[in-house]
């Protein structure tokens, strides 16, 4: 399903059917349920962390994690600086979550397209778009590994806080899809847990309590090798809890 704003008016919202995003494996289904439950809790006025065990909340590791003020979203200035959105560019926000209400990425000069696996979450974003008469390209319920767009559709893209839930095979499929939908030379930012960071294990435990468990994380060298198969790495930032990769689509050999 695609939820979007029509080109005929800033407040016109249309719902149109799109090709199926592809079969979801059990891990994808777990993540869908977790984010759907987050929306349900929000609508009931229940905080996301209400389910955390008291022993975990009281631990020094969790207090350090919270006090560190870690950020992980597509609207970080360093991401916008690299992507350099310009008028006429199309921007694909993979795993978009609530980035429009929270970070107003629709205000970039580019045309915003968001993809997420939670239809419940995107319905909330759709209502925000409708209520505020926001003009965007569209919102799609789809997996990162099966994007419902034609080849070379986008100039810029990001996948922040998304791929670390999945195994290496899924990550490789997702990167192949991003490569497919980006134009030649298109810019892309993706992140991955910094396994050398002292708060990484706490983050993984927290995600498990929130219903978003991970299997064993593929290693950074494996992820970087998968990236370099399809992208030129302009730079990476290893200073934070999530390593950020700033890459460009490699042209065909």
C-alpha cells in the first residue's frame, strides 16, 4: 500500500495500491509488531519504556545510556549536509518511522518519499500530513529489501536505525535495492551499531525489551564489504553509538 499526497494539492491525500513488498520473514514480522505496538501505546498514552524491567532501568549502564543523549534519525544535520538536497531532487527515507512529524524532513528542498514496514505507524504520519496540508511524494508500506520503485528513481536516500535488525543476507538484499533505485552517483547515508562503543550492548538489550530483538550482529567488516560491493564510501563517522557511512552509488563496471 502507498499512502501519499497527490500532486494536485498540498492537502489532498490519496491511498493507492502498489505491488506487494515481498514475503516478510519472521524477523521482519517481529519488527512490524513491535512498531505497531509502539503506536498503540502512544495512542493509549503509554510511554515506550513502560515495559522495561525495573532492574534494567535502575542499572548504571541504562542511566549512562540515557544521559548520553544518543541520536539516531534521518534529520541529523550531518546527514542533510552530505545529501545536499536540492529543489527537484527526490529523497527516499527508508525506515522513515515518524521523521516527518518529529524532524520535518518535508521541509528539505527535495521531494520526500518515506518507506516503513509498519502500516499503523504510516497511518499516523499520513494523518499528520493531511492535517497540516503537507506536500510530499508519498509514503509506502514496504521492506527495505523490496522497494516499490522503478530503477534510478531517487537522487538521495537514507536508512538510519534500520538494517541492524537483520542478518547479512537481508542487509545485502536491502543494499542492492537501494543501489537499484538510486540514480548513478546518487548519495546514500546508512548506519550500523558501533560494536566498540561502551553503550552498544545496552542499546541491544533495550531493543530486545521493546520487542525488537536482534540476532548476532554481522561484523562491521562484513557490512563494509557489502557496502563497497555497490557504493563508493566517501567517509564514515565512528565517533557515536551508530557508525554512519556516507556513500555514493557506484556506476556499473
